[in-house]
């Protein structure tokens, strides 16, 4: 729920060709300096980052004739009449479950925004839907138990070997469908308290401000995101930080990000609870098992036909569970935003919302850099740290160079089509509106300059490893 550098990295953007609707254009080269929040190492080492190059384009609006000024790297649109504000970028092909989740998120997001603005405290409520979701989740887990018990009974009964075979199949199926205890990820850097005392000190301070316990470990990956989860039988807490998002945030926005994520522990979000959360994961596994085989031939056609009814039943249960937990989940997101504002200040929380609007642009930029690195071929690992610093600095410079009119376009377009980071969050423009409509909060946790520098140093090895993976094309989704 970010970049840095050394050397002579520069972002060069080719100008966009004028279209038939662009009767006049003129270009003005502007130099945009990178944000200080993401270039700590380069600044400490006395190195400079080549600024991003922006090209201003001016044209007349074909609808109302107003003058349009914009950065040629981004969509040109008219602030007066909203011409081309949402040019219809192809949306990803979402599955039925994802579509259902997003529809519910928009509907409940709008309803809960109205409640929040009317003075509701927004606290999580154990309503009838939450109780029904818990009962349904318990039923899902009971099916797994029945499979396991039935399988063991068949094995003990024997029935001339047939029972043993059938029993082993049932036990194996129960094992596959059984809820899993989370583990510490082994495919990305993981930091414990001894590895990053200053980072954990900041997380501890934010957790205290939010009103919850802190985390036991922090994983760092290449996602443009952040999340919290648990691992181990004792339910230890894990914070996942996506380095690209972390790097482009200001220190205040980083505190807001931590406040939002840690607030989910304080909220008692039913979607992440032991009973409901594991039931959703189990149903998802079931749904994947009965997915139709691609390009079936012969016997596979029959198998696909047999899968139809179970797939419809499991999909229906998943949609029902999503429907029952959607409203509580949306409420938890609004409350997490509110706690983020109380922790880091309202402007910092709003700034975080704005950054969420450009995550797709950041992802495209990172994939472009990965493609360029692939074209250059293998390079020596002697200066891996320098190349990592360069990647982060270039990303920060790009994020900083995104003009305000592009953010405003994203806000207006998001209000039209309901932009949201995923099916579990309310539309971003509603979250932003809720923050702005409420009481303006001052920061309970204020980041310190020396602490930010120490945290950057503690993350150095993880930043280098994540950058190496990103340049190799291993961008996390």
C-alpha cells in the first residue's frame, strides 16, 4: 500500500505524436527533480540523479475550444469539459468472482461512505452477515473434516483393498483442502528485529498509535503494494512491504501506509480471521481444482462435464461468502484509512490515496526497465548496489515528475468507472473523499530525518535484491 540511484541514470520520454484532434502543439522542456524521500543513498554519497524530462504539449479542446496544457507522456484532457478524461483504457479480463467482488465493493463503498459522512463511528460490527459468514465458513471446514474422517474409516474398514484405495483418495483430498498455517516467505528478503531495529522501532511506534501489537517480521518484495498477515501456529504477525511503493512515498506517507496496514489487526477484520479467512482460501483451492481443462480431448471432455456442477456449487459458495463479508470488509478499510490519518495526518493519508492512483503507471515503468535490462543482456554483479540505487532513483524521479493534472485526471476517471486497487477495497476516490470530508487530523507519529536515513541503510540489502529481481523481470503481482 517507490525509487533511488547513483551514476547518470536519466528518464527520456519520446513525445507523443499529435493526433487529428490536436490542431496546434508546442513543446517546452521542463526538468523535474526527484523527490528527496527516495534518493537518500545517492544524496549521502554525493551522487546526482539526472532529472526526468517532461515535454509540455498545448492544444485546443475539440469539444469546447479551451486551451489544453499537458505532459505529452500522459493522456491529454480538458479540465473545462472533461474531454478525453477517461479514454477507455482496456480493463483487465476479470473472472466472475473478481467481477462480483468489485461490484459489491463499489455498492457497499458508496453506502458506507454515506454512513461515515453522517457521523457514524465506523467501528466494525458483528452483524447478521458476519454471523452467517462465520457459520458458512464453519460448514466449509466441516466438509474437510468429513472427508478426512470418512477416508480414515474406509482405510480401517478395508473392503478388500477397494476401501483402502478410496480412503486414501479421500484423506489426500482432505489434506489438499485443509486450511494451511502461513509460513515465513522463503522467496523474498525477510527482516527480523535484529536486522532492522530502526524500521521496527517506527513500526512499533505506529502500532502503539493505532492501538495494536506490532509485527514479528517484515518481508520485502517487488509488489507495488503492502499487506499484513500471520504465520506459524502461534499466529505471529508479518508485514509485507512492496519496495516500489515504499520508495515513492514521502516519510509521512510511509507512516500513513504503516498505519493503514497495522489498523487491520486492530479492526478485527472478519475477512482475515482464522475461520473465515481460511475458508475463503479453501474454497479458492477447490475452485481451482475443478477448473475445466484447457483444450480437452477424449476423456478430458467427460472430465470437464463432470466438473460443471461442482464448479458452479463452489463458485456460488465463494460468491456468497464474499457477499456476506464485503460490507464488513469495506467498513474495515474505511476505518483503517481513518486510523492512518490519525497516525500520520490527514494530508499524508490523502497523499497515499493519490499514490495508489498511479500504481499502474509505476508497474508499466518497471516492466519497461526490466525489458531494457533484458535487451542489454547479463551484466557483472560487481556494482549491483549501484544499479539498484539507480533503479530506485529513476523510479522516484518518474513518480515525482507525474504532474498534478494527471492525478486530477485519474481522480475524475476513477469517479466515473470506480477505480479500486482490488475487489476487497472501496473505490479509491470514495476513500479519498471520506478522508477529506472528516475532521482534519494532525500526526501522532512524526518521522525523523535521521531515522529515515537509518531505515534506508537497514533496507539496503533487501532493496538491492528486489531491484535485481525486478530488472530480471521477476515483478511480483
